[in-house]
C-alpha cells in the first residue's frame, strides 16, 4: 500500500488481530504507525483530565456570571429606588 505521494514508502497491509496479539499494539493506519496500550491509556487519562477541567471551568464561569448578574441587578434596583425617591421629593 502506498500513500500516493512521491517518495512515500510502501506500508505492509497488516491484520490488526495478529498485530495486537503479537505486539500488544493497536494499528492506527499506514501513516501513523502503531500506538501501544500504555500510550492509549495515557491519552484516555488526558481526555478525562481535560473533561474534568472543562467542567470545572464551566462551573466557575457560570458561578462568576451569576454573581456579577446579581451585583448588577442590586445596583439597578438601588439606583431605581434612589431615582424614585428623588422624583417623589
């Protein structure tokens, strides 16, 4: 199998079941080569960490927005009350 570009090496066509059984690796394709089980576990661990961090940042952002919104509403209510009092005399 060739990648189709000049100078690209020919890669053997492998049966993935034999490859995993023989080398404890998972074939990703002719260009990327192989990835070991420990590398795959590392990627999955990073994916979990990334998801946890994204969820934490989303929660912190939402909480910050709610706090800012409540502060803004309190200022509007306070200024409205002061304006009504000034108009009423």
